[in-house]
């Protein structure tokens, strides 16, 4: 539309002409939107609101009298409020580049003033303090010109070859170098330890790998050996089974042969031996019976013979008494006792003779001992048993 003007986002449009403003400003400020400018009656001008910078390189003298070359950069712009825009437009609208030049001069003056109140050590170690004091000193003047400072950066501080800053930094440099050497030594030591640890771990890994490989190889060799032995082992197992079967067959054959031998040889031999034993026992029993019968017959005959000889024995004893000088004291009783003694003596002789001629086995059965019978000149045991002279019994003393 003809006469309608719109400022850029970083610009302020100033419309002059017409009646004066109530606040006494010579123009109307338009920002952020457009406005109609009547041709030939009003005029429109534009003031930049973008960021601008000013560089300061100023030789300053410190509180110690040491000259320093200080470089700084100031970032500033026109304020966004109408008052700042009006102040800046009245000063820089016709030559807006002068804003940087004037701002640099203002900051240079304040920079020399602030540096002159500080020592080199403070300036070097406290740059932010220097920048803050310069900003505070120039703030009022910048506001009058409608400018605001966003930042002030001290770029460099140089003693212009005097060596003061270098000498000041020497102890720190030495300490830093010492620390740097220590750190480097520590780093080298750590690197050496790390390398040694790496070598050790590599050696350990290689050893473990070798052990594992050896174990794998041993397992493979064992498996191969077992595989190679499968055939012989199976053949040996088969042969062992065959031998076992043959052994069992031989054992059964031996048992069968043993049974055959028992049936063919042992049993007949045992039967023959039993037959012989039975026959021998029967023969022994027959002989024993015959012997017992003969012994009984002989004993009966001997008893008969001894009984027949008993009267003769008594007579022989009585004949011995006929020539004896005997005195009978008790009459008939005394004679009876003598006769009874003769008979008793005869019976004793009979028993002695019978014992002497009884067979040894019969005496052993009866518990007696065999003794050889006394013999006379004739060899007749009966006669040998007779006394050479009969001893009469004593008569009673009372007659």
C-alpha cells in the first residue's frame, strides 16, 4: 500500500513530521509492526537495533607503574525501550557507525582508569573483576547514549616485552612443569605397568590357550585311541564270550563224564566193596560163633572133668591129714569143721584151676587178668594146684 512502511525485526522506524509529541520527542517510534506514512508530510527513518561490537586496544599503566597493552571486545546495542531508541537516534541516526567508535573510546577511558588502580597480579589473575569494574564505570554514559552493553571480554594482557608477566609466571611454570614431569612419570609408569600387565595377561592367555589346546588334543587322541580300540575290544569281547561258552560246555561235559564214571566205575566198585565187606563180616561172625560154641563145649567138658576130679582132690587132702598129728579139742564140732575146711579147700583149688585154663578173651571180658598156671613135673594143672600138705584147722581151746 502506498505510504505504508514496515520496519525489519531488528530495526526501529522513526516517523517525523506533523504535530509535536506530548512527551517532547521529535518523532514517533514504531517497532514490531508497520505504520502509514503520509507522503510529503511525514518522513520515516530506520535505526538498527542489532548487536554491534567495539574493539579496544589500549596501553595502560598499572598501580605498580608497569605498562600493559590490554585488548578488549565490547558487545552492545541500542536499547529496546522508546527512550533508548530516541537517545540513540538523536546521536547516531545520521551516522550509525559512530556508535562503535564512541563506545570504544568510552570503554578505553574507563579501562585505563581501572587498570591504573590494580596491580599486574590482580589484572592477570582477576580478569573478570577488571571487566566488571569497567562495565560499571561506563554504564551511565552508555545509557545516556541509548546503548546497553551485553558483555565485555578482556582478550589479552601484554607487558610489551618487559618480562614481568613471564617472571611472575615462572614459579608457577616451574611448579606446573614439575607437576607435568611428575604426571608424565606417573603416566609413563602407569603405561609401563599397563604394558607389563598386558604382556602378562597375553602370556597367561597364551598359556591357558596352550593348556586348552593340549587338553583338546589329549581328548582327541583319547577318542581316537578309543575309536581304534573299538574293533579289537569288540573282537576280544566276542572271543571272551566264545571262550566262556566253551568253558561252560567243557564244564558240563566234565560233569557229565564224572557222572558217567560214577555210574560206570565208582558205583560198581562201591557195590563190590560193600559185598566184600558184608561177606567178610558174615565170615567173621561165623568164625566167632563157631569159636564161642567150641569154647562153650570145652568149658562144659572142663567143668565135667574138674567135677570128676573134685572127690580125688578132697581125698588127697584127707590123705595128707592122716599122717598129721592133730588134736581135736571140741569133739564132733571140731571134726565137722575140719571136714568143712577140706571141702572148702577143694573148691578153692577147683576155682583156681578153672581160672587158669579159661581162654584169655573170656577172662578179658570178665575183667580178670591172665596168669600162667603153675606147673609141676608132670605138666598137669590140676595136680599143680594141689597143696603139698594140707593144713588142718585149729581146734577150739575149750575141748
